[in-house]
C-alpha cells in the first residue's frame, strides 16, 4: 500500500513545472514606473539570481549583450526537487528571443529524447542530464544536441506553477485538439478558463493523448503563452506583489536584474509573435528502455531555424 501511494504521489507531481523567463521581465509594464515596483522587482531578481550554475556558453566568443538588443536564448528547466534527491528536468523548453524581427520561438524538448549526456560520457534520455549533473550538464547537453549557445537558464520548482496561475486569476486557453478528463477535471473542446490546479492537470495528461508527449507539449505551450500574455498586462500592485513572492521563492536564473531591465526595454515586442517549433521523432526501445529517436535531418532543420533566429553564422 505504501509503495502504491508513493507511486501515485510521484505521478501527480509530474507534468508542467514551468514559469516564464519572459514573464518576469515584463511584469512591470502594466504596473508603471513607481518606486515600489522597481524596488520589489530588484529584490525578487536578487532572490532568483544564481551565477554559479551557469556562467555563460563556451559557444559564444563574447557574452550576449541585452543592452544592445542582441538575440538571446534561454533554457527553462522544470524540476521536482525533494530532500536528498536532485530530481529530473521532466520539462525542458528552449526559448529564443529576437528583438529585430520581434519574434520569440518556443520549443519543448521531449524528455525521452536520446542524446549524448555531455560530461557523463554516455547516451541517455535528455531529462536525465539534470539528474546526473544539474543545470550545467543539462545546458551543455542541449547545446550539444542543437549546436547553439544557450545564454540563460531558468530553473523552476514545481510548486510555483499553480501559484503563478492563481495569482494571475487563472488563464484562458483554446483546447482545439482533444476533449478529455484527467485528475478529476473535465476539459471539453473550446475556450477554457483554468485555475492553477486545472492548468496543471491540463498540461499533465500524456498517456491518453494519441500524440503522447507531443500532445502534452502542445498544451504546455498553450498555457505558457497564456501566462506570458496575462502576466505582461498585470496592472494591480497587490497582484504583482503576489507574483513576485511566488517567483522569488521558486525560480533560479543566471539573468541579472540589469539584464531583465534591458529585456523589458528592448525585447518587449517579441512576445507578440511566438512561434512554436515542434520536435519530430520516433519511439524506439533499446535494451528494453523507451527512447525518442530524432533523425539527423530533423536535428539539422531545427539547428538551421534556431541559428537564423539567433543570427549566428
């Protein structure tokens, strides 16, 4: 019985473990330039800042300059860390932002993707990289897979997701693909207004979806986009304070407060055009373990798109 309960608890804690990099840098737009907002954002950024886990990409000769509007990339890692267990990054979203074409790309990396785990000298599921070597190993493994520099990481605790959605007063998504029930909630087709718990359930379902992890990734991106759009238009000081408390307690990033200010000033229009990049692959069992195999042609097509977005030669 105890093992059964533990298994059910672990399953319930899986799913979307996400908050938006872009959300935190746009929070002050609606609230105006009052000192309280500036001071609170600075305090929250200080709580979130972690310069030790990732000091910058070896794939760049010089660090990215957000003050000059240079395109940048970020990897969002949704992790479920418990005492004595680093956890795995069951959610990995690679984001690129280009203020020149006013576009953001968002790509969910399937957790079962088989690839080289850089620094471990092994080939395994990509979500195991974080379990083996934390942020640095996860970042290097994704960089190696897609051959691009990743400038920033955002590591998010599971508990923050529900809190952010609730602080926003819920989010609205359009469920076009599949009507389903999950975790006690009913999700018909059409426009859905989701609370934090409902949003978590909406993005958690995988096995019942005909597209499996791909279908779940699509629902994740829907909720992410809804959070971006609603978070960027926060106008209530009380609501902003609640959001900052959730972010400060549950998010770590190597982005500094000054870089956040630069992004707010130079990149804000890029959130209006969010392009989804969908990773295609085939499921295969190797030594009785399931992996997603991405063909070289698909990897190369993704590399090309990402390099164009980041304006890399």
